[in-house]
C-alpha cells in the first residue's frame, strides 16, 4: 500500500519519498514492537494473532498518515513556492523530523491507551484495581513530560520567532496547527475518555490556541465560537420548549397517553378518534353558532314579535316546565335552537345580514366541510400507511430505546413501565400471529362458515326490521289508540333487542374465524355496522312518514287559516286594506305544524337520549360491576375477579360505532336544529372525561393487547359511509319537499334552494346571474363532471403505480437484508470451522506478509468506491473480504472478532476509535487512533516546535 | 485549579451554568463530604446510594448500571469527574456515537463486551418489571438477537449494537438526561 501511494505521488520529488518510507519503516518496527509487548501476557496463539492484527492496524494508520502527509506536503510546497522558494527545503526537513517525533509520541499514547484498556477488560477485576494506579501514574508522568517537552520546544520556537520574522509558510503551519487544535477542542466531546484525560488534553489545546491565536490576530474566534455554541443551545432549548408547548396544546394528550400505556394502542385509537370528532364538531359548532344562531339572537326580531317566535296559547302554561324543556318543546322549541324560530326576512339588523342565505349556506357548508375533512384525513392516513415502518429492528428498538431517560417522576415512570410492557405484548402478539401455521383448509372452511352464519343473522334481522316497520306503518294508519303497549313500541323494542344480542352473537361467530385480533375487530365492526344500518333505515322511514303526515296537516291548517283570517276581519278585507290590521296577540295566531322543527326536535331528543343511555351503561355496566366485583369478592363463594362477572373490558367496536352513528345523526339533523353541533360538542367533551375515567378505574386490559393500525382509516371509511348515508335524506328534504309556509327562514318559497337564485337576483349585477345561468346548464356541467372523473381516474392510476413501485423497492430491500444475513452466516460458519483447527493456519510469519499484501488492496478498493460501500454497507465489505482474502485469514482480519472472543478483548476496537463504524468505509475518516491528533504525520506536529 | 479548568472547559464547550450547576448538584448530594473548594483536588467519592437518590436517576431502571459504567472502579461510587462524565455523555449535546458506546456498556450487564442473552433478559425484566412470562421474555430476546446480530454469533457486539441503534428514530431523544 505505501508503494502504491508513492507511485501516485512520484512526481512530488524523491526526497519526500525517502522521508516517508523512513518514517513508515520506523513505525512498522514500532508497531510490531508494540504487538509483542501487548501480547506478552497472553497465550502463544493470541500472541500471533494479536500481533498480526496490530500490524494490520498499524498499516492502515500508516497508509492514511502517508496519504495525508503527502497531501499536506504538497500543499506546503505550493505555498512555499508562492512565497518565493526561500528555505523551503530546510523547512520540510524540519517538518519531517517533527513529524516523526510526533508519530512516535502518538504511538506511545496509543500504547498507553491500549494497555490501560487491555488491563481493564482482559484481566480480572482485582488485578484491574491494582493495575490501574500505576497506569494512571504513568499517564500523569507522561503528561508532565509532555508539558515539559512543550515548554522546552515552546521556548525554542519563541526564540526562533524572535530571531526571524514569521515566514508565510510558518504562519500557514501555525494556522493549521491552531485549526487542528480547535478541531480537537470541538470534537473532544465525542471521545469516550474519562473526564480527567479530557480535561488535560483540552487544557493543553486551549493554552496552545490562546497563545497562538493572538499571534495570528484571530482572538475573536473563540468568543464567536462560544457565542455560537450558546446560541445553538438556546435555540435547542427554545425548540424543545416549543415542542412541549405544542404537546401541551393538544387536548387530552396526556390522558390518552396514559390510557395507551395501560390498555394498548387499540383502546387509545378510540379515544384519538373521539378527539378528532371533537375537533370536527367544534368547527361545525362554530359555523352554526357564529353564522346562524348568534346573528339571529342579536339582530333578528325579538321573542314574541311574531307568531313563529311565540309559544302558542295552548302550551303557555307548561312551556317552562322542566319536563317540557327536557323534551325540547315549550320555550326551547320556540328559540334559536330550532329551524322554526328563524324569520324569512331577507336581511336583518344594521349589518344587512342575509339570514336565510346564511342559514342555507351554513347547512350546505357543514356537509361539504365534513366530506372534505374526512376524505382529506383518509388520504393523509393512507400516505402514512404507504410509507410504512422500518420494522427490521422492531424488538431491538423497543428494548434499547423505549426507556426515556428523562423520566424523573414516579408516576410517569409507572406509566412508562406499563406502556413498555404493553408494547412488548403487542409486538409479541404480532409475532405469534405471523408465525402461526395451521391447517389452512380448516381455517378457510371455518371462516366461510362464520361469514355464512353472520350473513344469515344479518339477513334475518334485516327481514325482521322490515317486517316490523311495515306492521307499524299499518298500525299507524289504523290509529295507534286501538293497540296495546307492545304494538306501539314494537319497532323500538325489536331494534334494541337486536342491538343487544347480535353483537354478542357476532363475537361468538368471530371466535370461529381465528383472525388476528385487529382484523377480527374490523370484521366485528363491519358486521355490527351492517346491523345498525337497519336501525338507521327504520329511523328514516319513520321520519319520512312523519313528515308526510305533517305535510297533510299543513294543508288543512292552511285552509283553516284563511277561514280564521276571514272570521277575524269579518269579511271586511277588501275595504280595509289600507287601514292598520287588527292587533292579535301572536300567541293566538293559529299556525302550521312546522315539520322542520319536528325533525330537528326528533334528532335532538335522540342525541340526548343516546348520550344518557351511554352514560348510564357506563355507570352501571362498568362502574357498579367493578365495585361489586371488587368488594363482594371478600365474601363470595367463588373468585369474582377471575371467575364469572370479572371486570369488563373496554368495548372498542361498540363505542366506535356509537360514536359514528351519533355523528350521522348530527349531520342529518343539524340543518333543522342548529343547536345540534353544540349539544354534540358538549356530549363529546363530557364523554371524553367520563370514559377516560371509566376506562382507567373500572376496566381491565384485553387479554390479547394488540396494536391498532396506525391510521384510523377503517373508522374513517365507516364514518364516510355514514356521512354519505346521512346526507341523502337531508339533501332530499332540502331539495324536494316544500318548506313550511309559516316558519323558518325559507317560509313563503316553494323550495329551500330558491334562496340562492333570489340572492343572485337582488345582490349581484345582472350579468352575473346570466353567467351563472349559462354555467349551470347541463351542456357545461356534464363535460366538467366528465373531466373530473377522468382526472380522478388518472390520479388514481398514478398513485397505484407509485404504490407498486414502493412495494417493489421494499421487497428488494428486504431480500438484500436477508442476503446479507445469509452471507454473514456463511462467513461465521467458515470462521467457526477454522476456529476448530486453529493450529493449521497458525504460522505467524507468512500471515503477516500476506496481510500486508491483502489489506492494501482492500483498502484501496474501499477508498475507490467509498460511497458505494457506504450504501450497501456490509455486503460489499463481506464480499471483498471473501474474495480478496485467503479464507484462513478471515477471522483475524475482519472486524467481528467473534472467534477470538475468549482471549482478544474487542474493546481494543471500541476504545481506540470513537464509535464510528469503520466498516462503512468512510472516506476521509482516519482509521487509526483518533484520541490524539498523533496519526496525522503530515502536520508539523509539535507544540514543542513552537514553544 | 480544578474548578478553574472546569470553567475553562465550560466557557468554550458547554454552558457555564450547566457545569456550575452540576458541581452544586454533586455537592448537594452530600454537602458534608464535598468541599466547595476543589483547588487541591480532594479525593472525594460519593457512594452509589447517594448518586441513585438523585431525582433524575431515581426512577430509572438502569440507574445502577449507569452508575457502575461511569464510576472509576465499576462499583457505582463516583468522584466529581465521573459525575461530570456521566452527565456529559447523557447531555443533549453529546454525539450519537458516544451515546451509543455508553448505551452499549450500560446494557452489557456482565461486562463481557457483548450483549448476550442473559443481558437481554435482564434488560427486558427491568423494563417491564417482570411482568412478562419467561416464555415471552425469551421470545423477545431471541427476536432481538435475530434482528440485530449481524455476524451471527448469538450475541451482540458493539458493532451490532451500533448498527442497530444508529437507525433507531428516537434513541437520541430518549437517551439523555436534562439537568
């Protein structure tokens, strides 16, 4: 290797070469010397090996050293020439000499290090203690010597500099020296030394820098550096605080983290979903509250000014009763909470707020925003999924990086212990699932059977619902008074019975399937979802019937109104058209049934009762059960805690579905009851606290804690479906049912959406209306839709192809990793074989020679394709070592010293270089001992030159 | 003198207050033992019990290992130098390689320079407070060795460990102590 270097450097001058080789020779001698020294306490075998190894390392050192030296010399020379070639020869000579000295010294240092380490790990503990002290003494002595040396040389150089003005070259050298020291100071932190050594080295370096930076006129550098360091620290602190602040701003983050640590990510995923819902509802609430309710309450006509804003005379007596209010009738019905209260004035207040338009747009915007946010979240989650985790070190990372050393409070520590345990359990479940190998035919058969059973159940319950609804419609037509309690409440009873028993049945069925719990949860969710759709169906049917009834009623009322008005004016209308109308208390005016308010009330009642049911279920089913189990366990004949009732588990599927269907109700009803989002926000807020509390205090974790998929996309998909389903009836009622004639912001219009055309007519210039008319004709809209479909198709195709490419790459990576492992295994086997008969390959002399030849090649290669080998890491290394080396040399040369584990302490690698993996073939990384800048022989090394 | 060089060190390298603070923290552990004046380099060593009672370490399952690794004789008793060493390695500014090196030493319970299966078992048990069954523990250990053991010798050498740990996304953020 040195030869190679030289030949490339040949045109540099022969003197250099000679110098270089001399230095190397000396070092080689030193190296072997050292090897011998080190090996003495060991067995003969390790002796040879250790020496060989050392020779090798030394060589590497040298190689790098010379390369640098050459480089350096080159530079120096150039500078020298530029300065006018004065005395450059003598200078280089001096530099060489210094370099050699420096090398020697650094080697000594190395040795010392090595010895210290060797003593530490190789010998027993007792010996170590004894050994250490002299070692240290030695160190100190050495340090003292060094200082003395330096002083001497320092004074020498001082006198030198006094004698002759500093030449440019020397200045450059000095500069480099200072830079080097600075670098040392900067990188000192990275060295795994004891503080004492660091201190002494640092002091030395700093003294040097301080002394000579002044000479170079760069005293400000240190200050600036200190300032920079301080600023980076401040910046880091700020970032950290900002991070903390951001986390603190996420509501309930700590609660959810705590639950996650005890119950696993699957339960936490429900709470995260709940929090997400809360966010959505906050925005919906803001929309309806800010743009509809508040303007109407502030600027609209006050209560009692219009019939629609007054409680009718018949209800006045009970309007303030709690029962009435709880039912959302009475005063609640005639307030901003419901559709009917709003007036059909085009503008209200001094702001000329377009109330009907705002009402309509908020209704549409609510739905539009919900669609957008759900789809966007789904897309983002899909992105997250697509990238995927690097799971190659799943368990290792869990083991070595999961404990957070920052934790300094016992409660957090408890949580962390729990969460680590949970995450290990999750990972174990995943692992076991992936390992599970069973009779595939049996599993398949069971799964088909389970699906068949589930389908049968669903079809049966669907038919039951259909049948019951038909029957109830018939009863309703005949008049409910003729029937008993059962007939009147048949639908509700059937629905709740189904809701109670079917999920349990599905649970039993799913145990047949033997799925991974996460997938089982999805099936369970899907099935219950299908069941609940029946619920939704009956509800909508009932609502539609009700609406139709009200519409009929409205016609009659309208007819009656005219009669009433006629009776009021006593048939004097035509004459008195200019006279002030007769004052009638608005409470006495007859009014229509206002089906919109009825629908809104229906939804609000449903939401409230649903909330109450949930809370009561939690209190009884979870809390009382837990209390019972806990305290009656002392006086019961069997173990309640582990026996029959036991504590309840958290029912993820039921809770998620409850949340989703509740949200569907909100979307359906918020157009007719602007207060619905507010109620929902309240509900979600309280249920967050209640459920968090209930989970932590009355539930036990599931038997198999499993890891939830990181994205809640399955929940989201169900939510999207529900959103779609719930917008259908809302849009249908808006578009095709005429609004009531005497209540709500759209009264007097034939359809609600006419408010748009009205606004266009009144508030926009006429050309705008024309443009709008043209734009909305089918000739333009159809091509536009076509274009959108095409672009969707195109984007979809592209994303699919990307995904495929991604998968392909992942596969490649995986196969490569496996390949690596296989190779390593082969190598390990080979070395093992060799370990079995070590004496055959023992002869030390040929070994050393061979190595000298083989390592340079290897090194060169490494240098050449530095980047490549960095990328592919070991395979390259592995192959090169396999190809280039005689197999018998493998163990002694290649880094994993596994075959010599017994006698050669590996820390000689670990300690002599700060943990920088050499095997990546980092270009420019000195493979030698970096503890002191010794092995950079090109540098005029000595402080002793300058003092 | 000693303090003086400490300050030297700090002025360039670390924040002064941190180092000052560290000294006072050290002293607060045993005010009767540690003198304020370090000029004549008194050989003061604090026992492990005092070190482990620091709030930063009190709840750490590896506190004993940490103390042992950084102490002079591997017995957990610390001089001021060792103490500073410990917190400089565990500080936020310490480079990853250095941290990885010491993390390896911490997890190497029997000091044989390899993390072998018994070390892993100890680690798992400390992390989970013995809540996993022995089968689960051994499964986890096998998986770790399977994943991280590059050279297939059934235990993790420093290289294996580094190879694994430098890819870990949150090693740097978790392996540090703020003081």
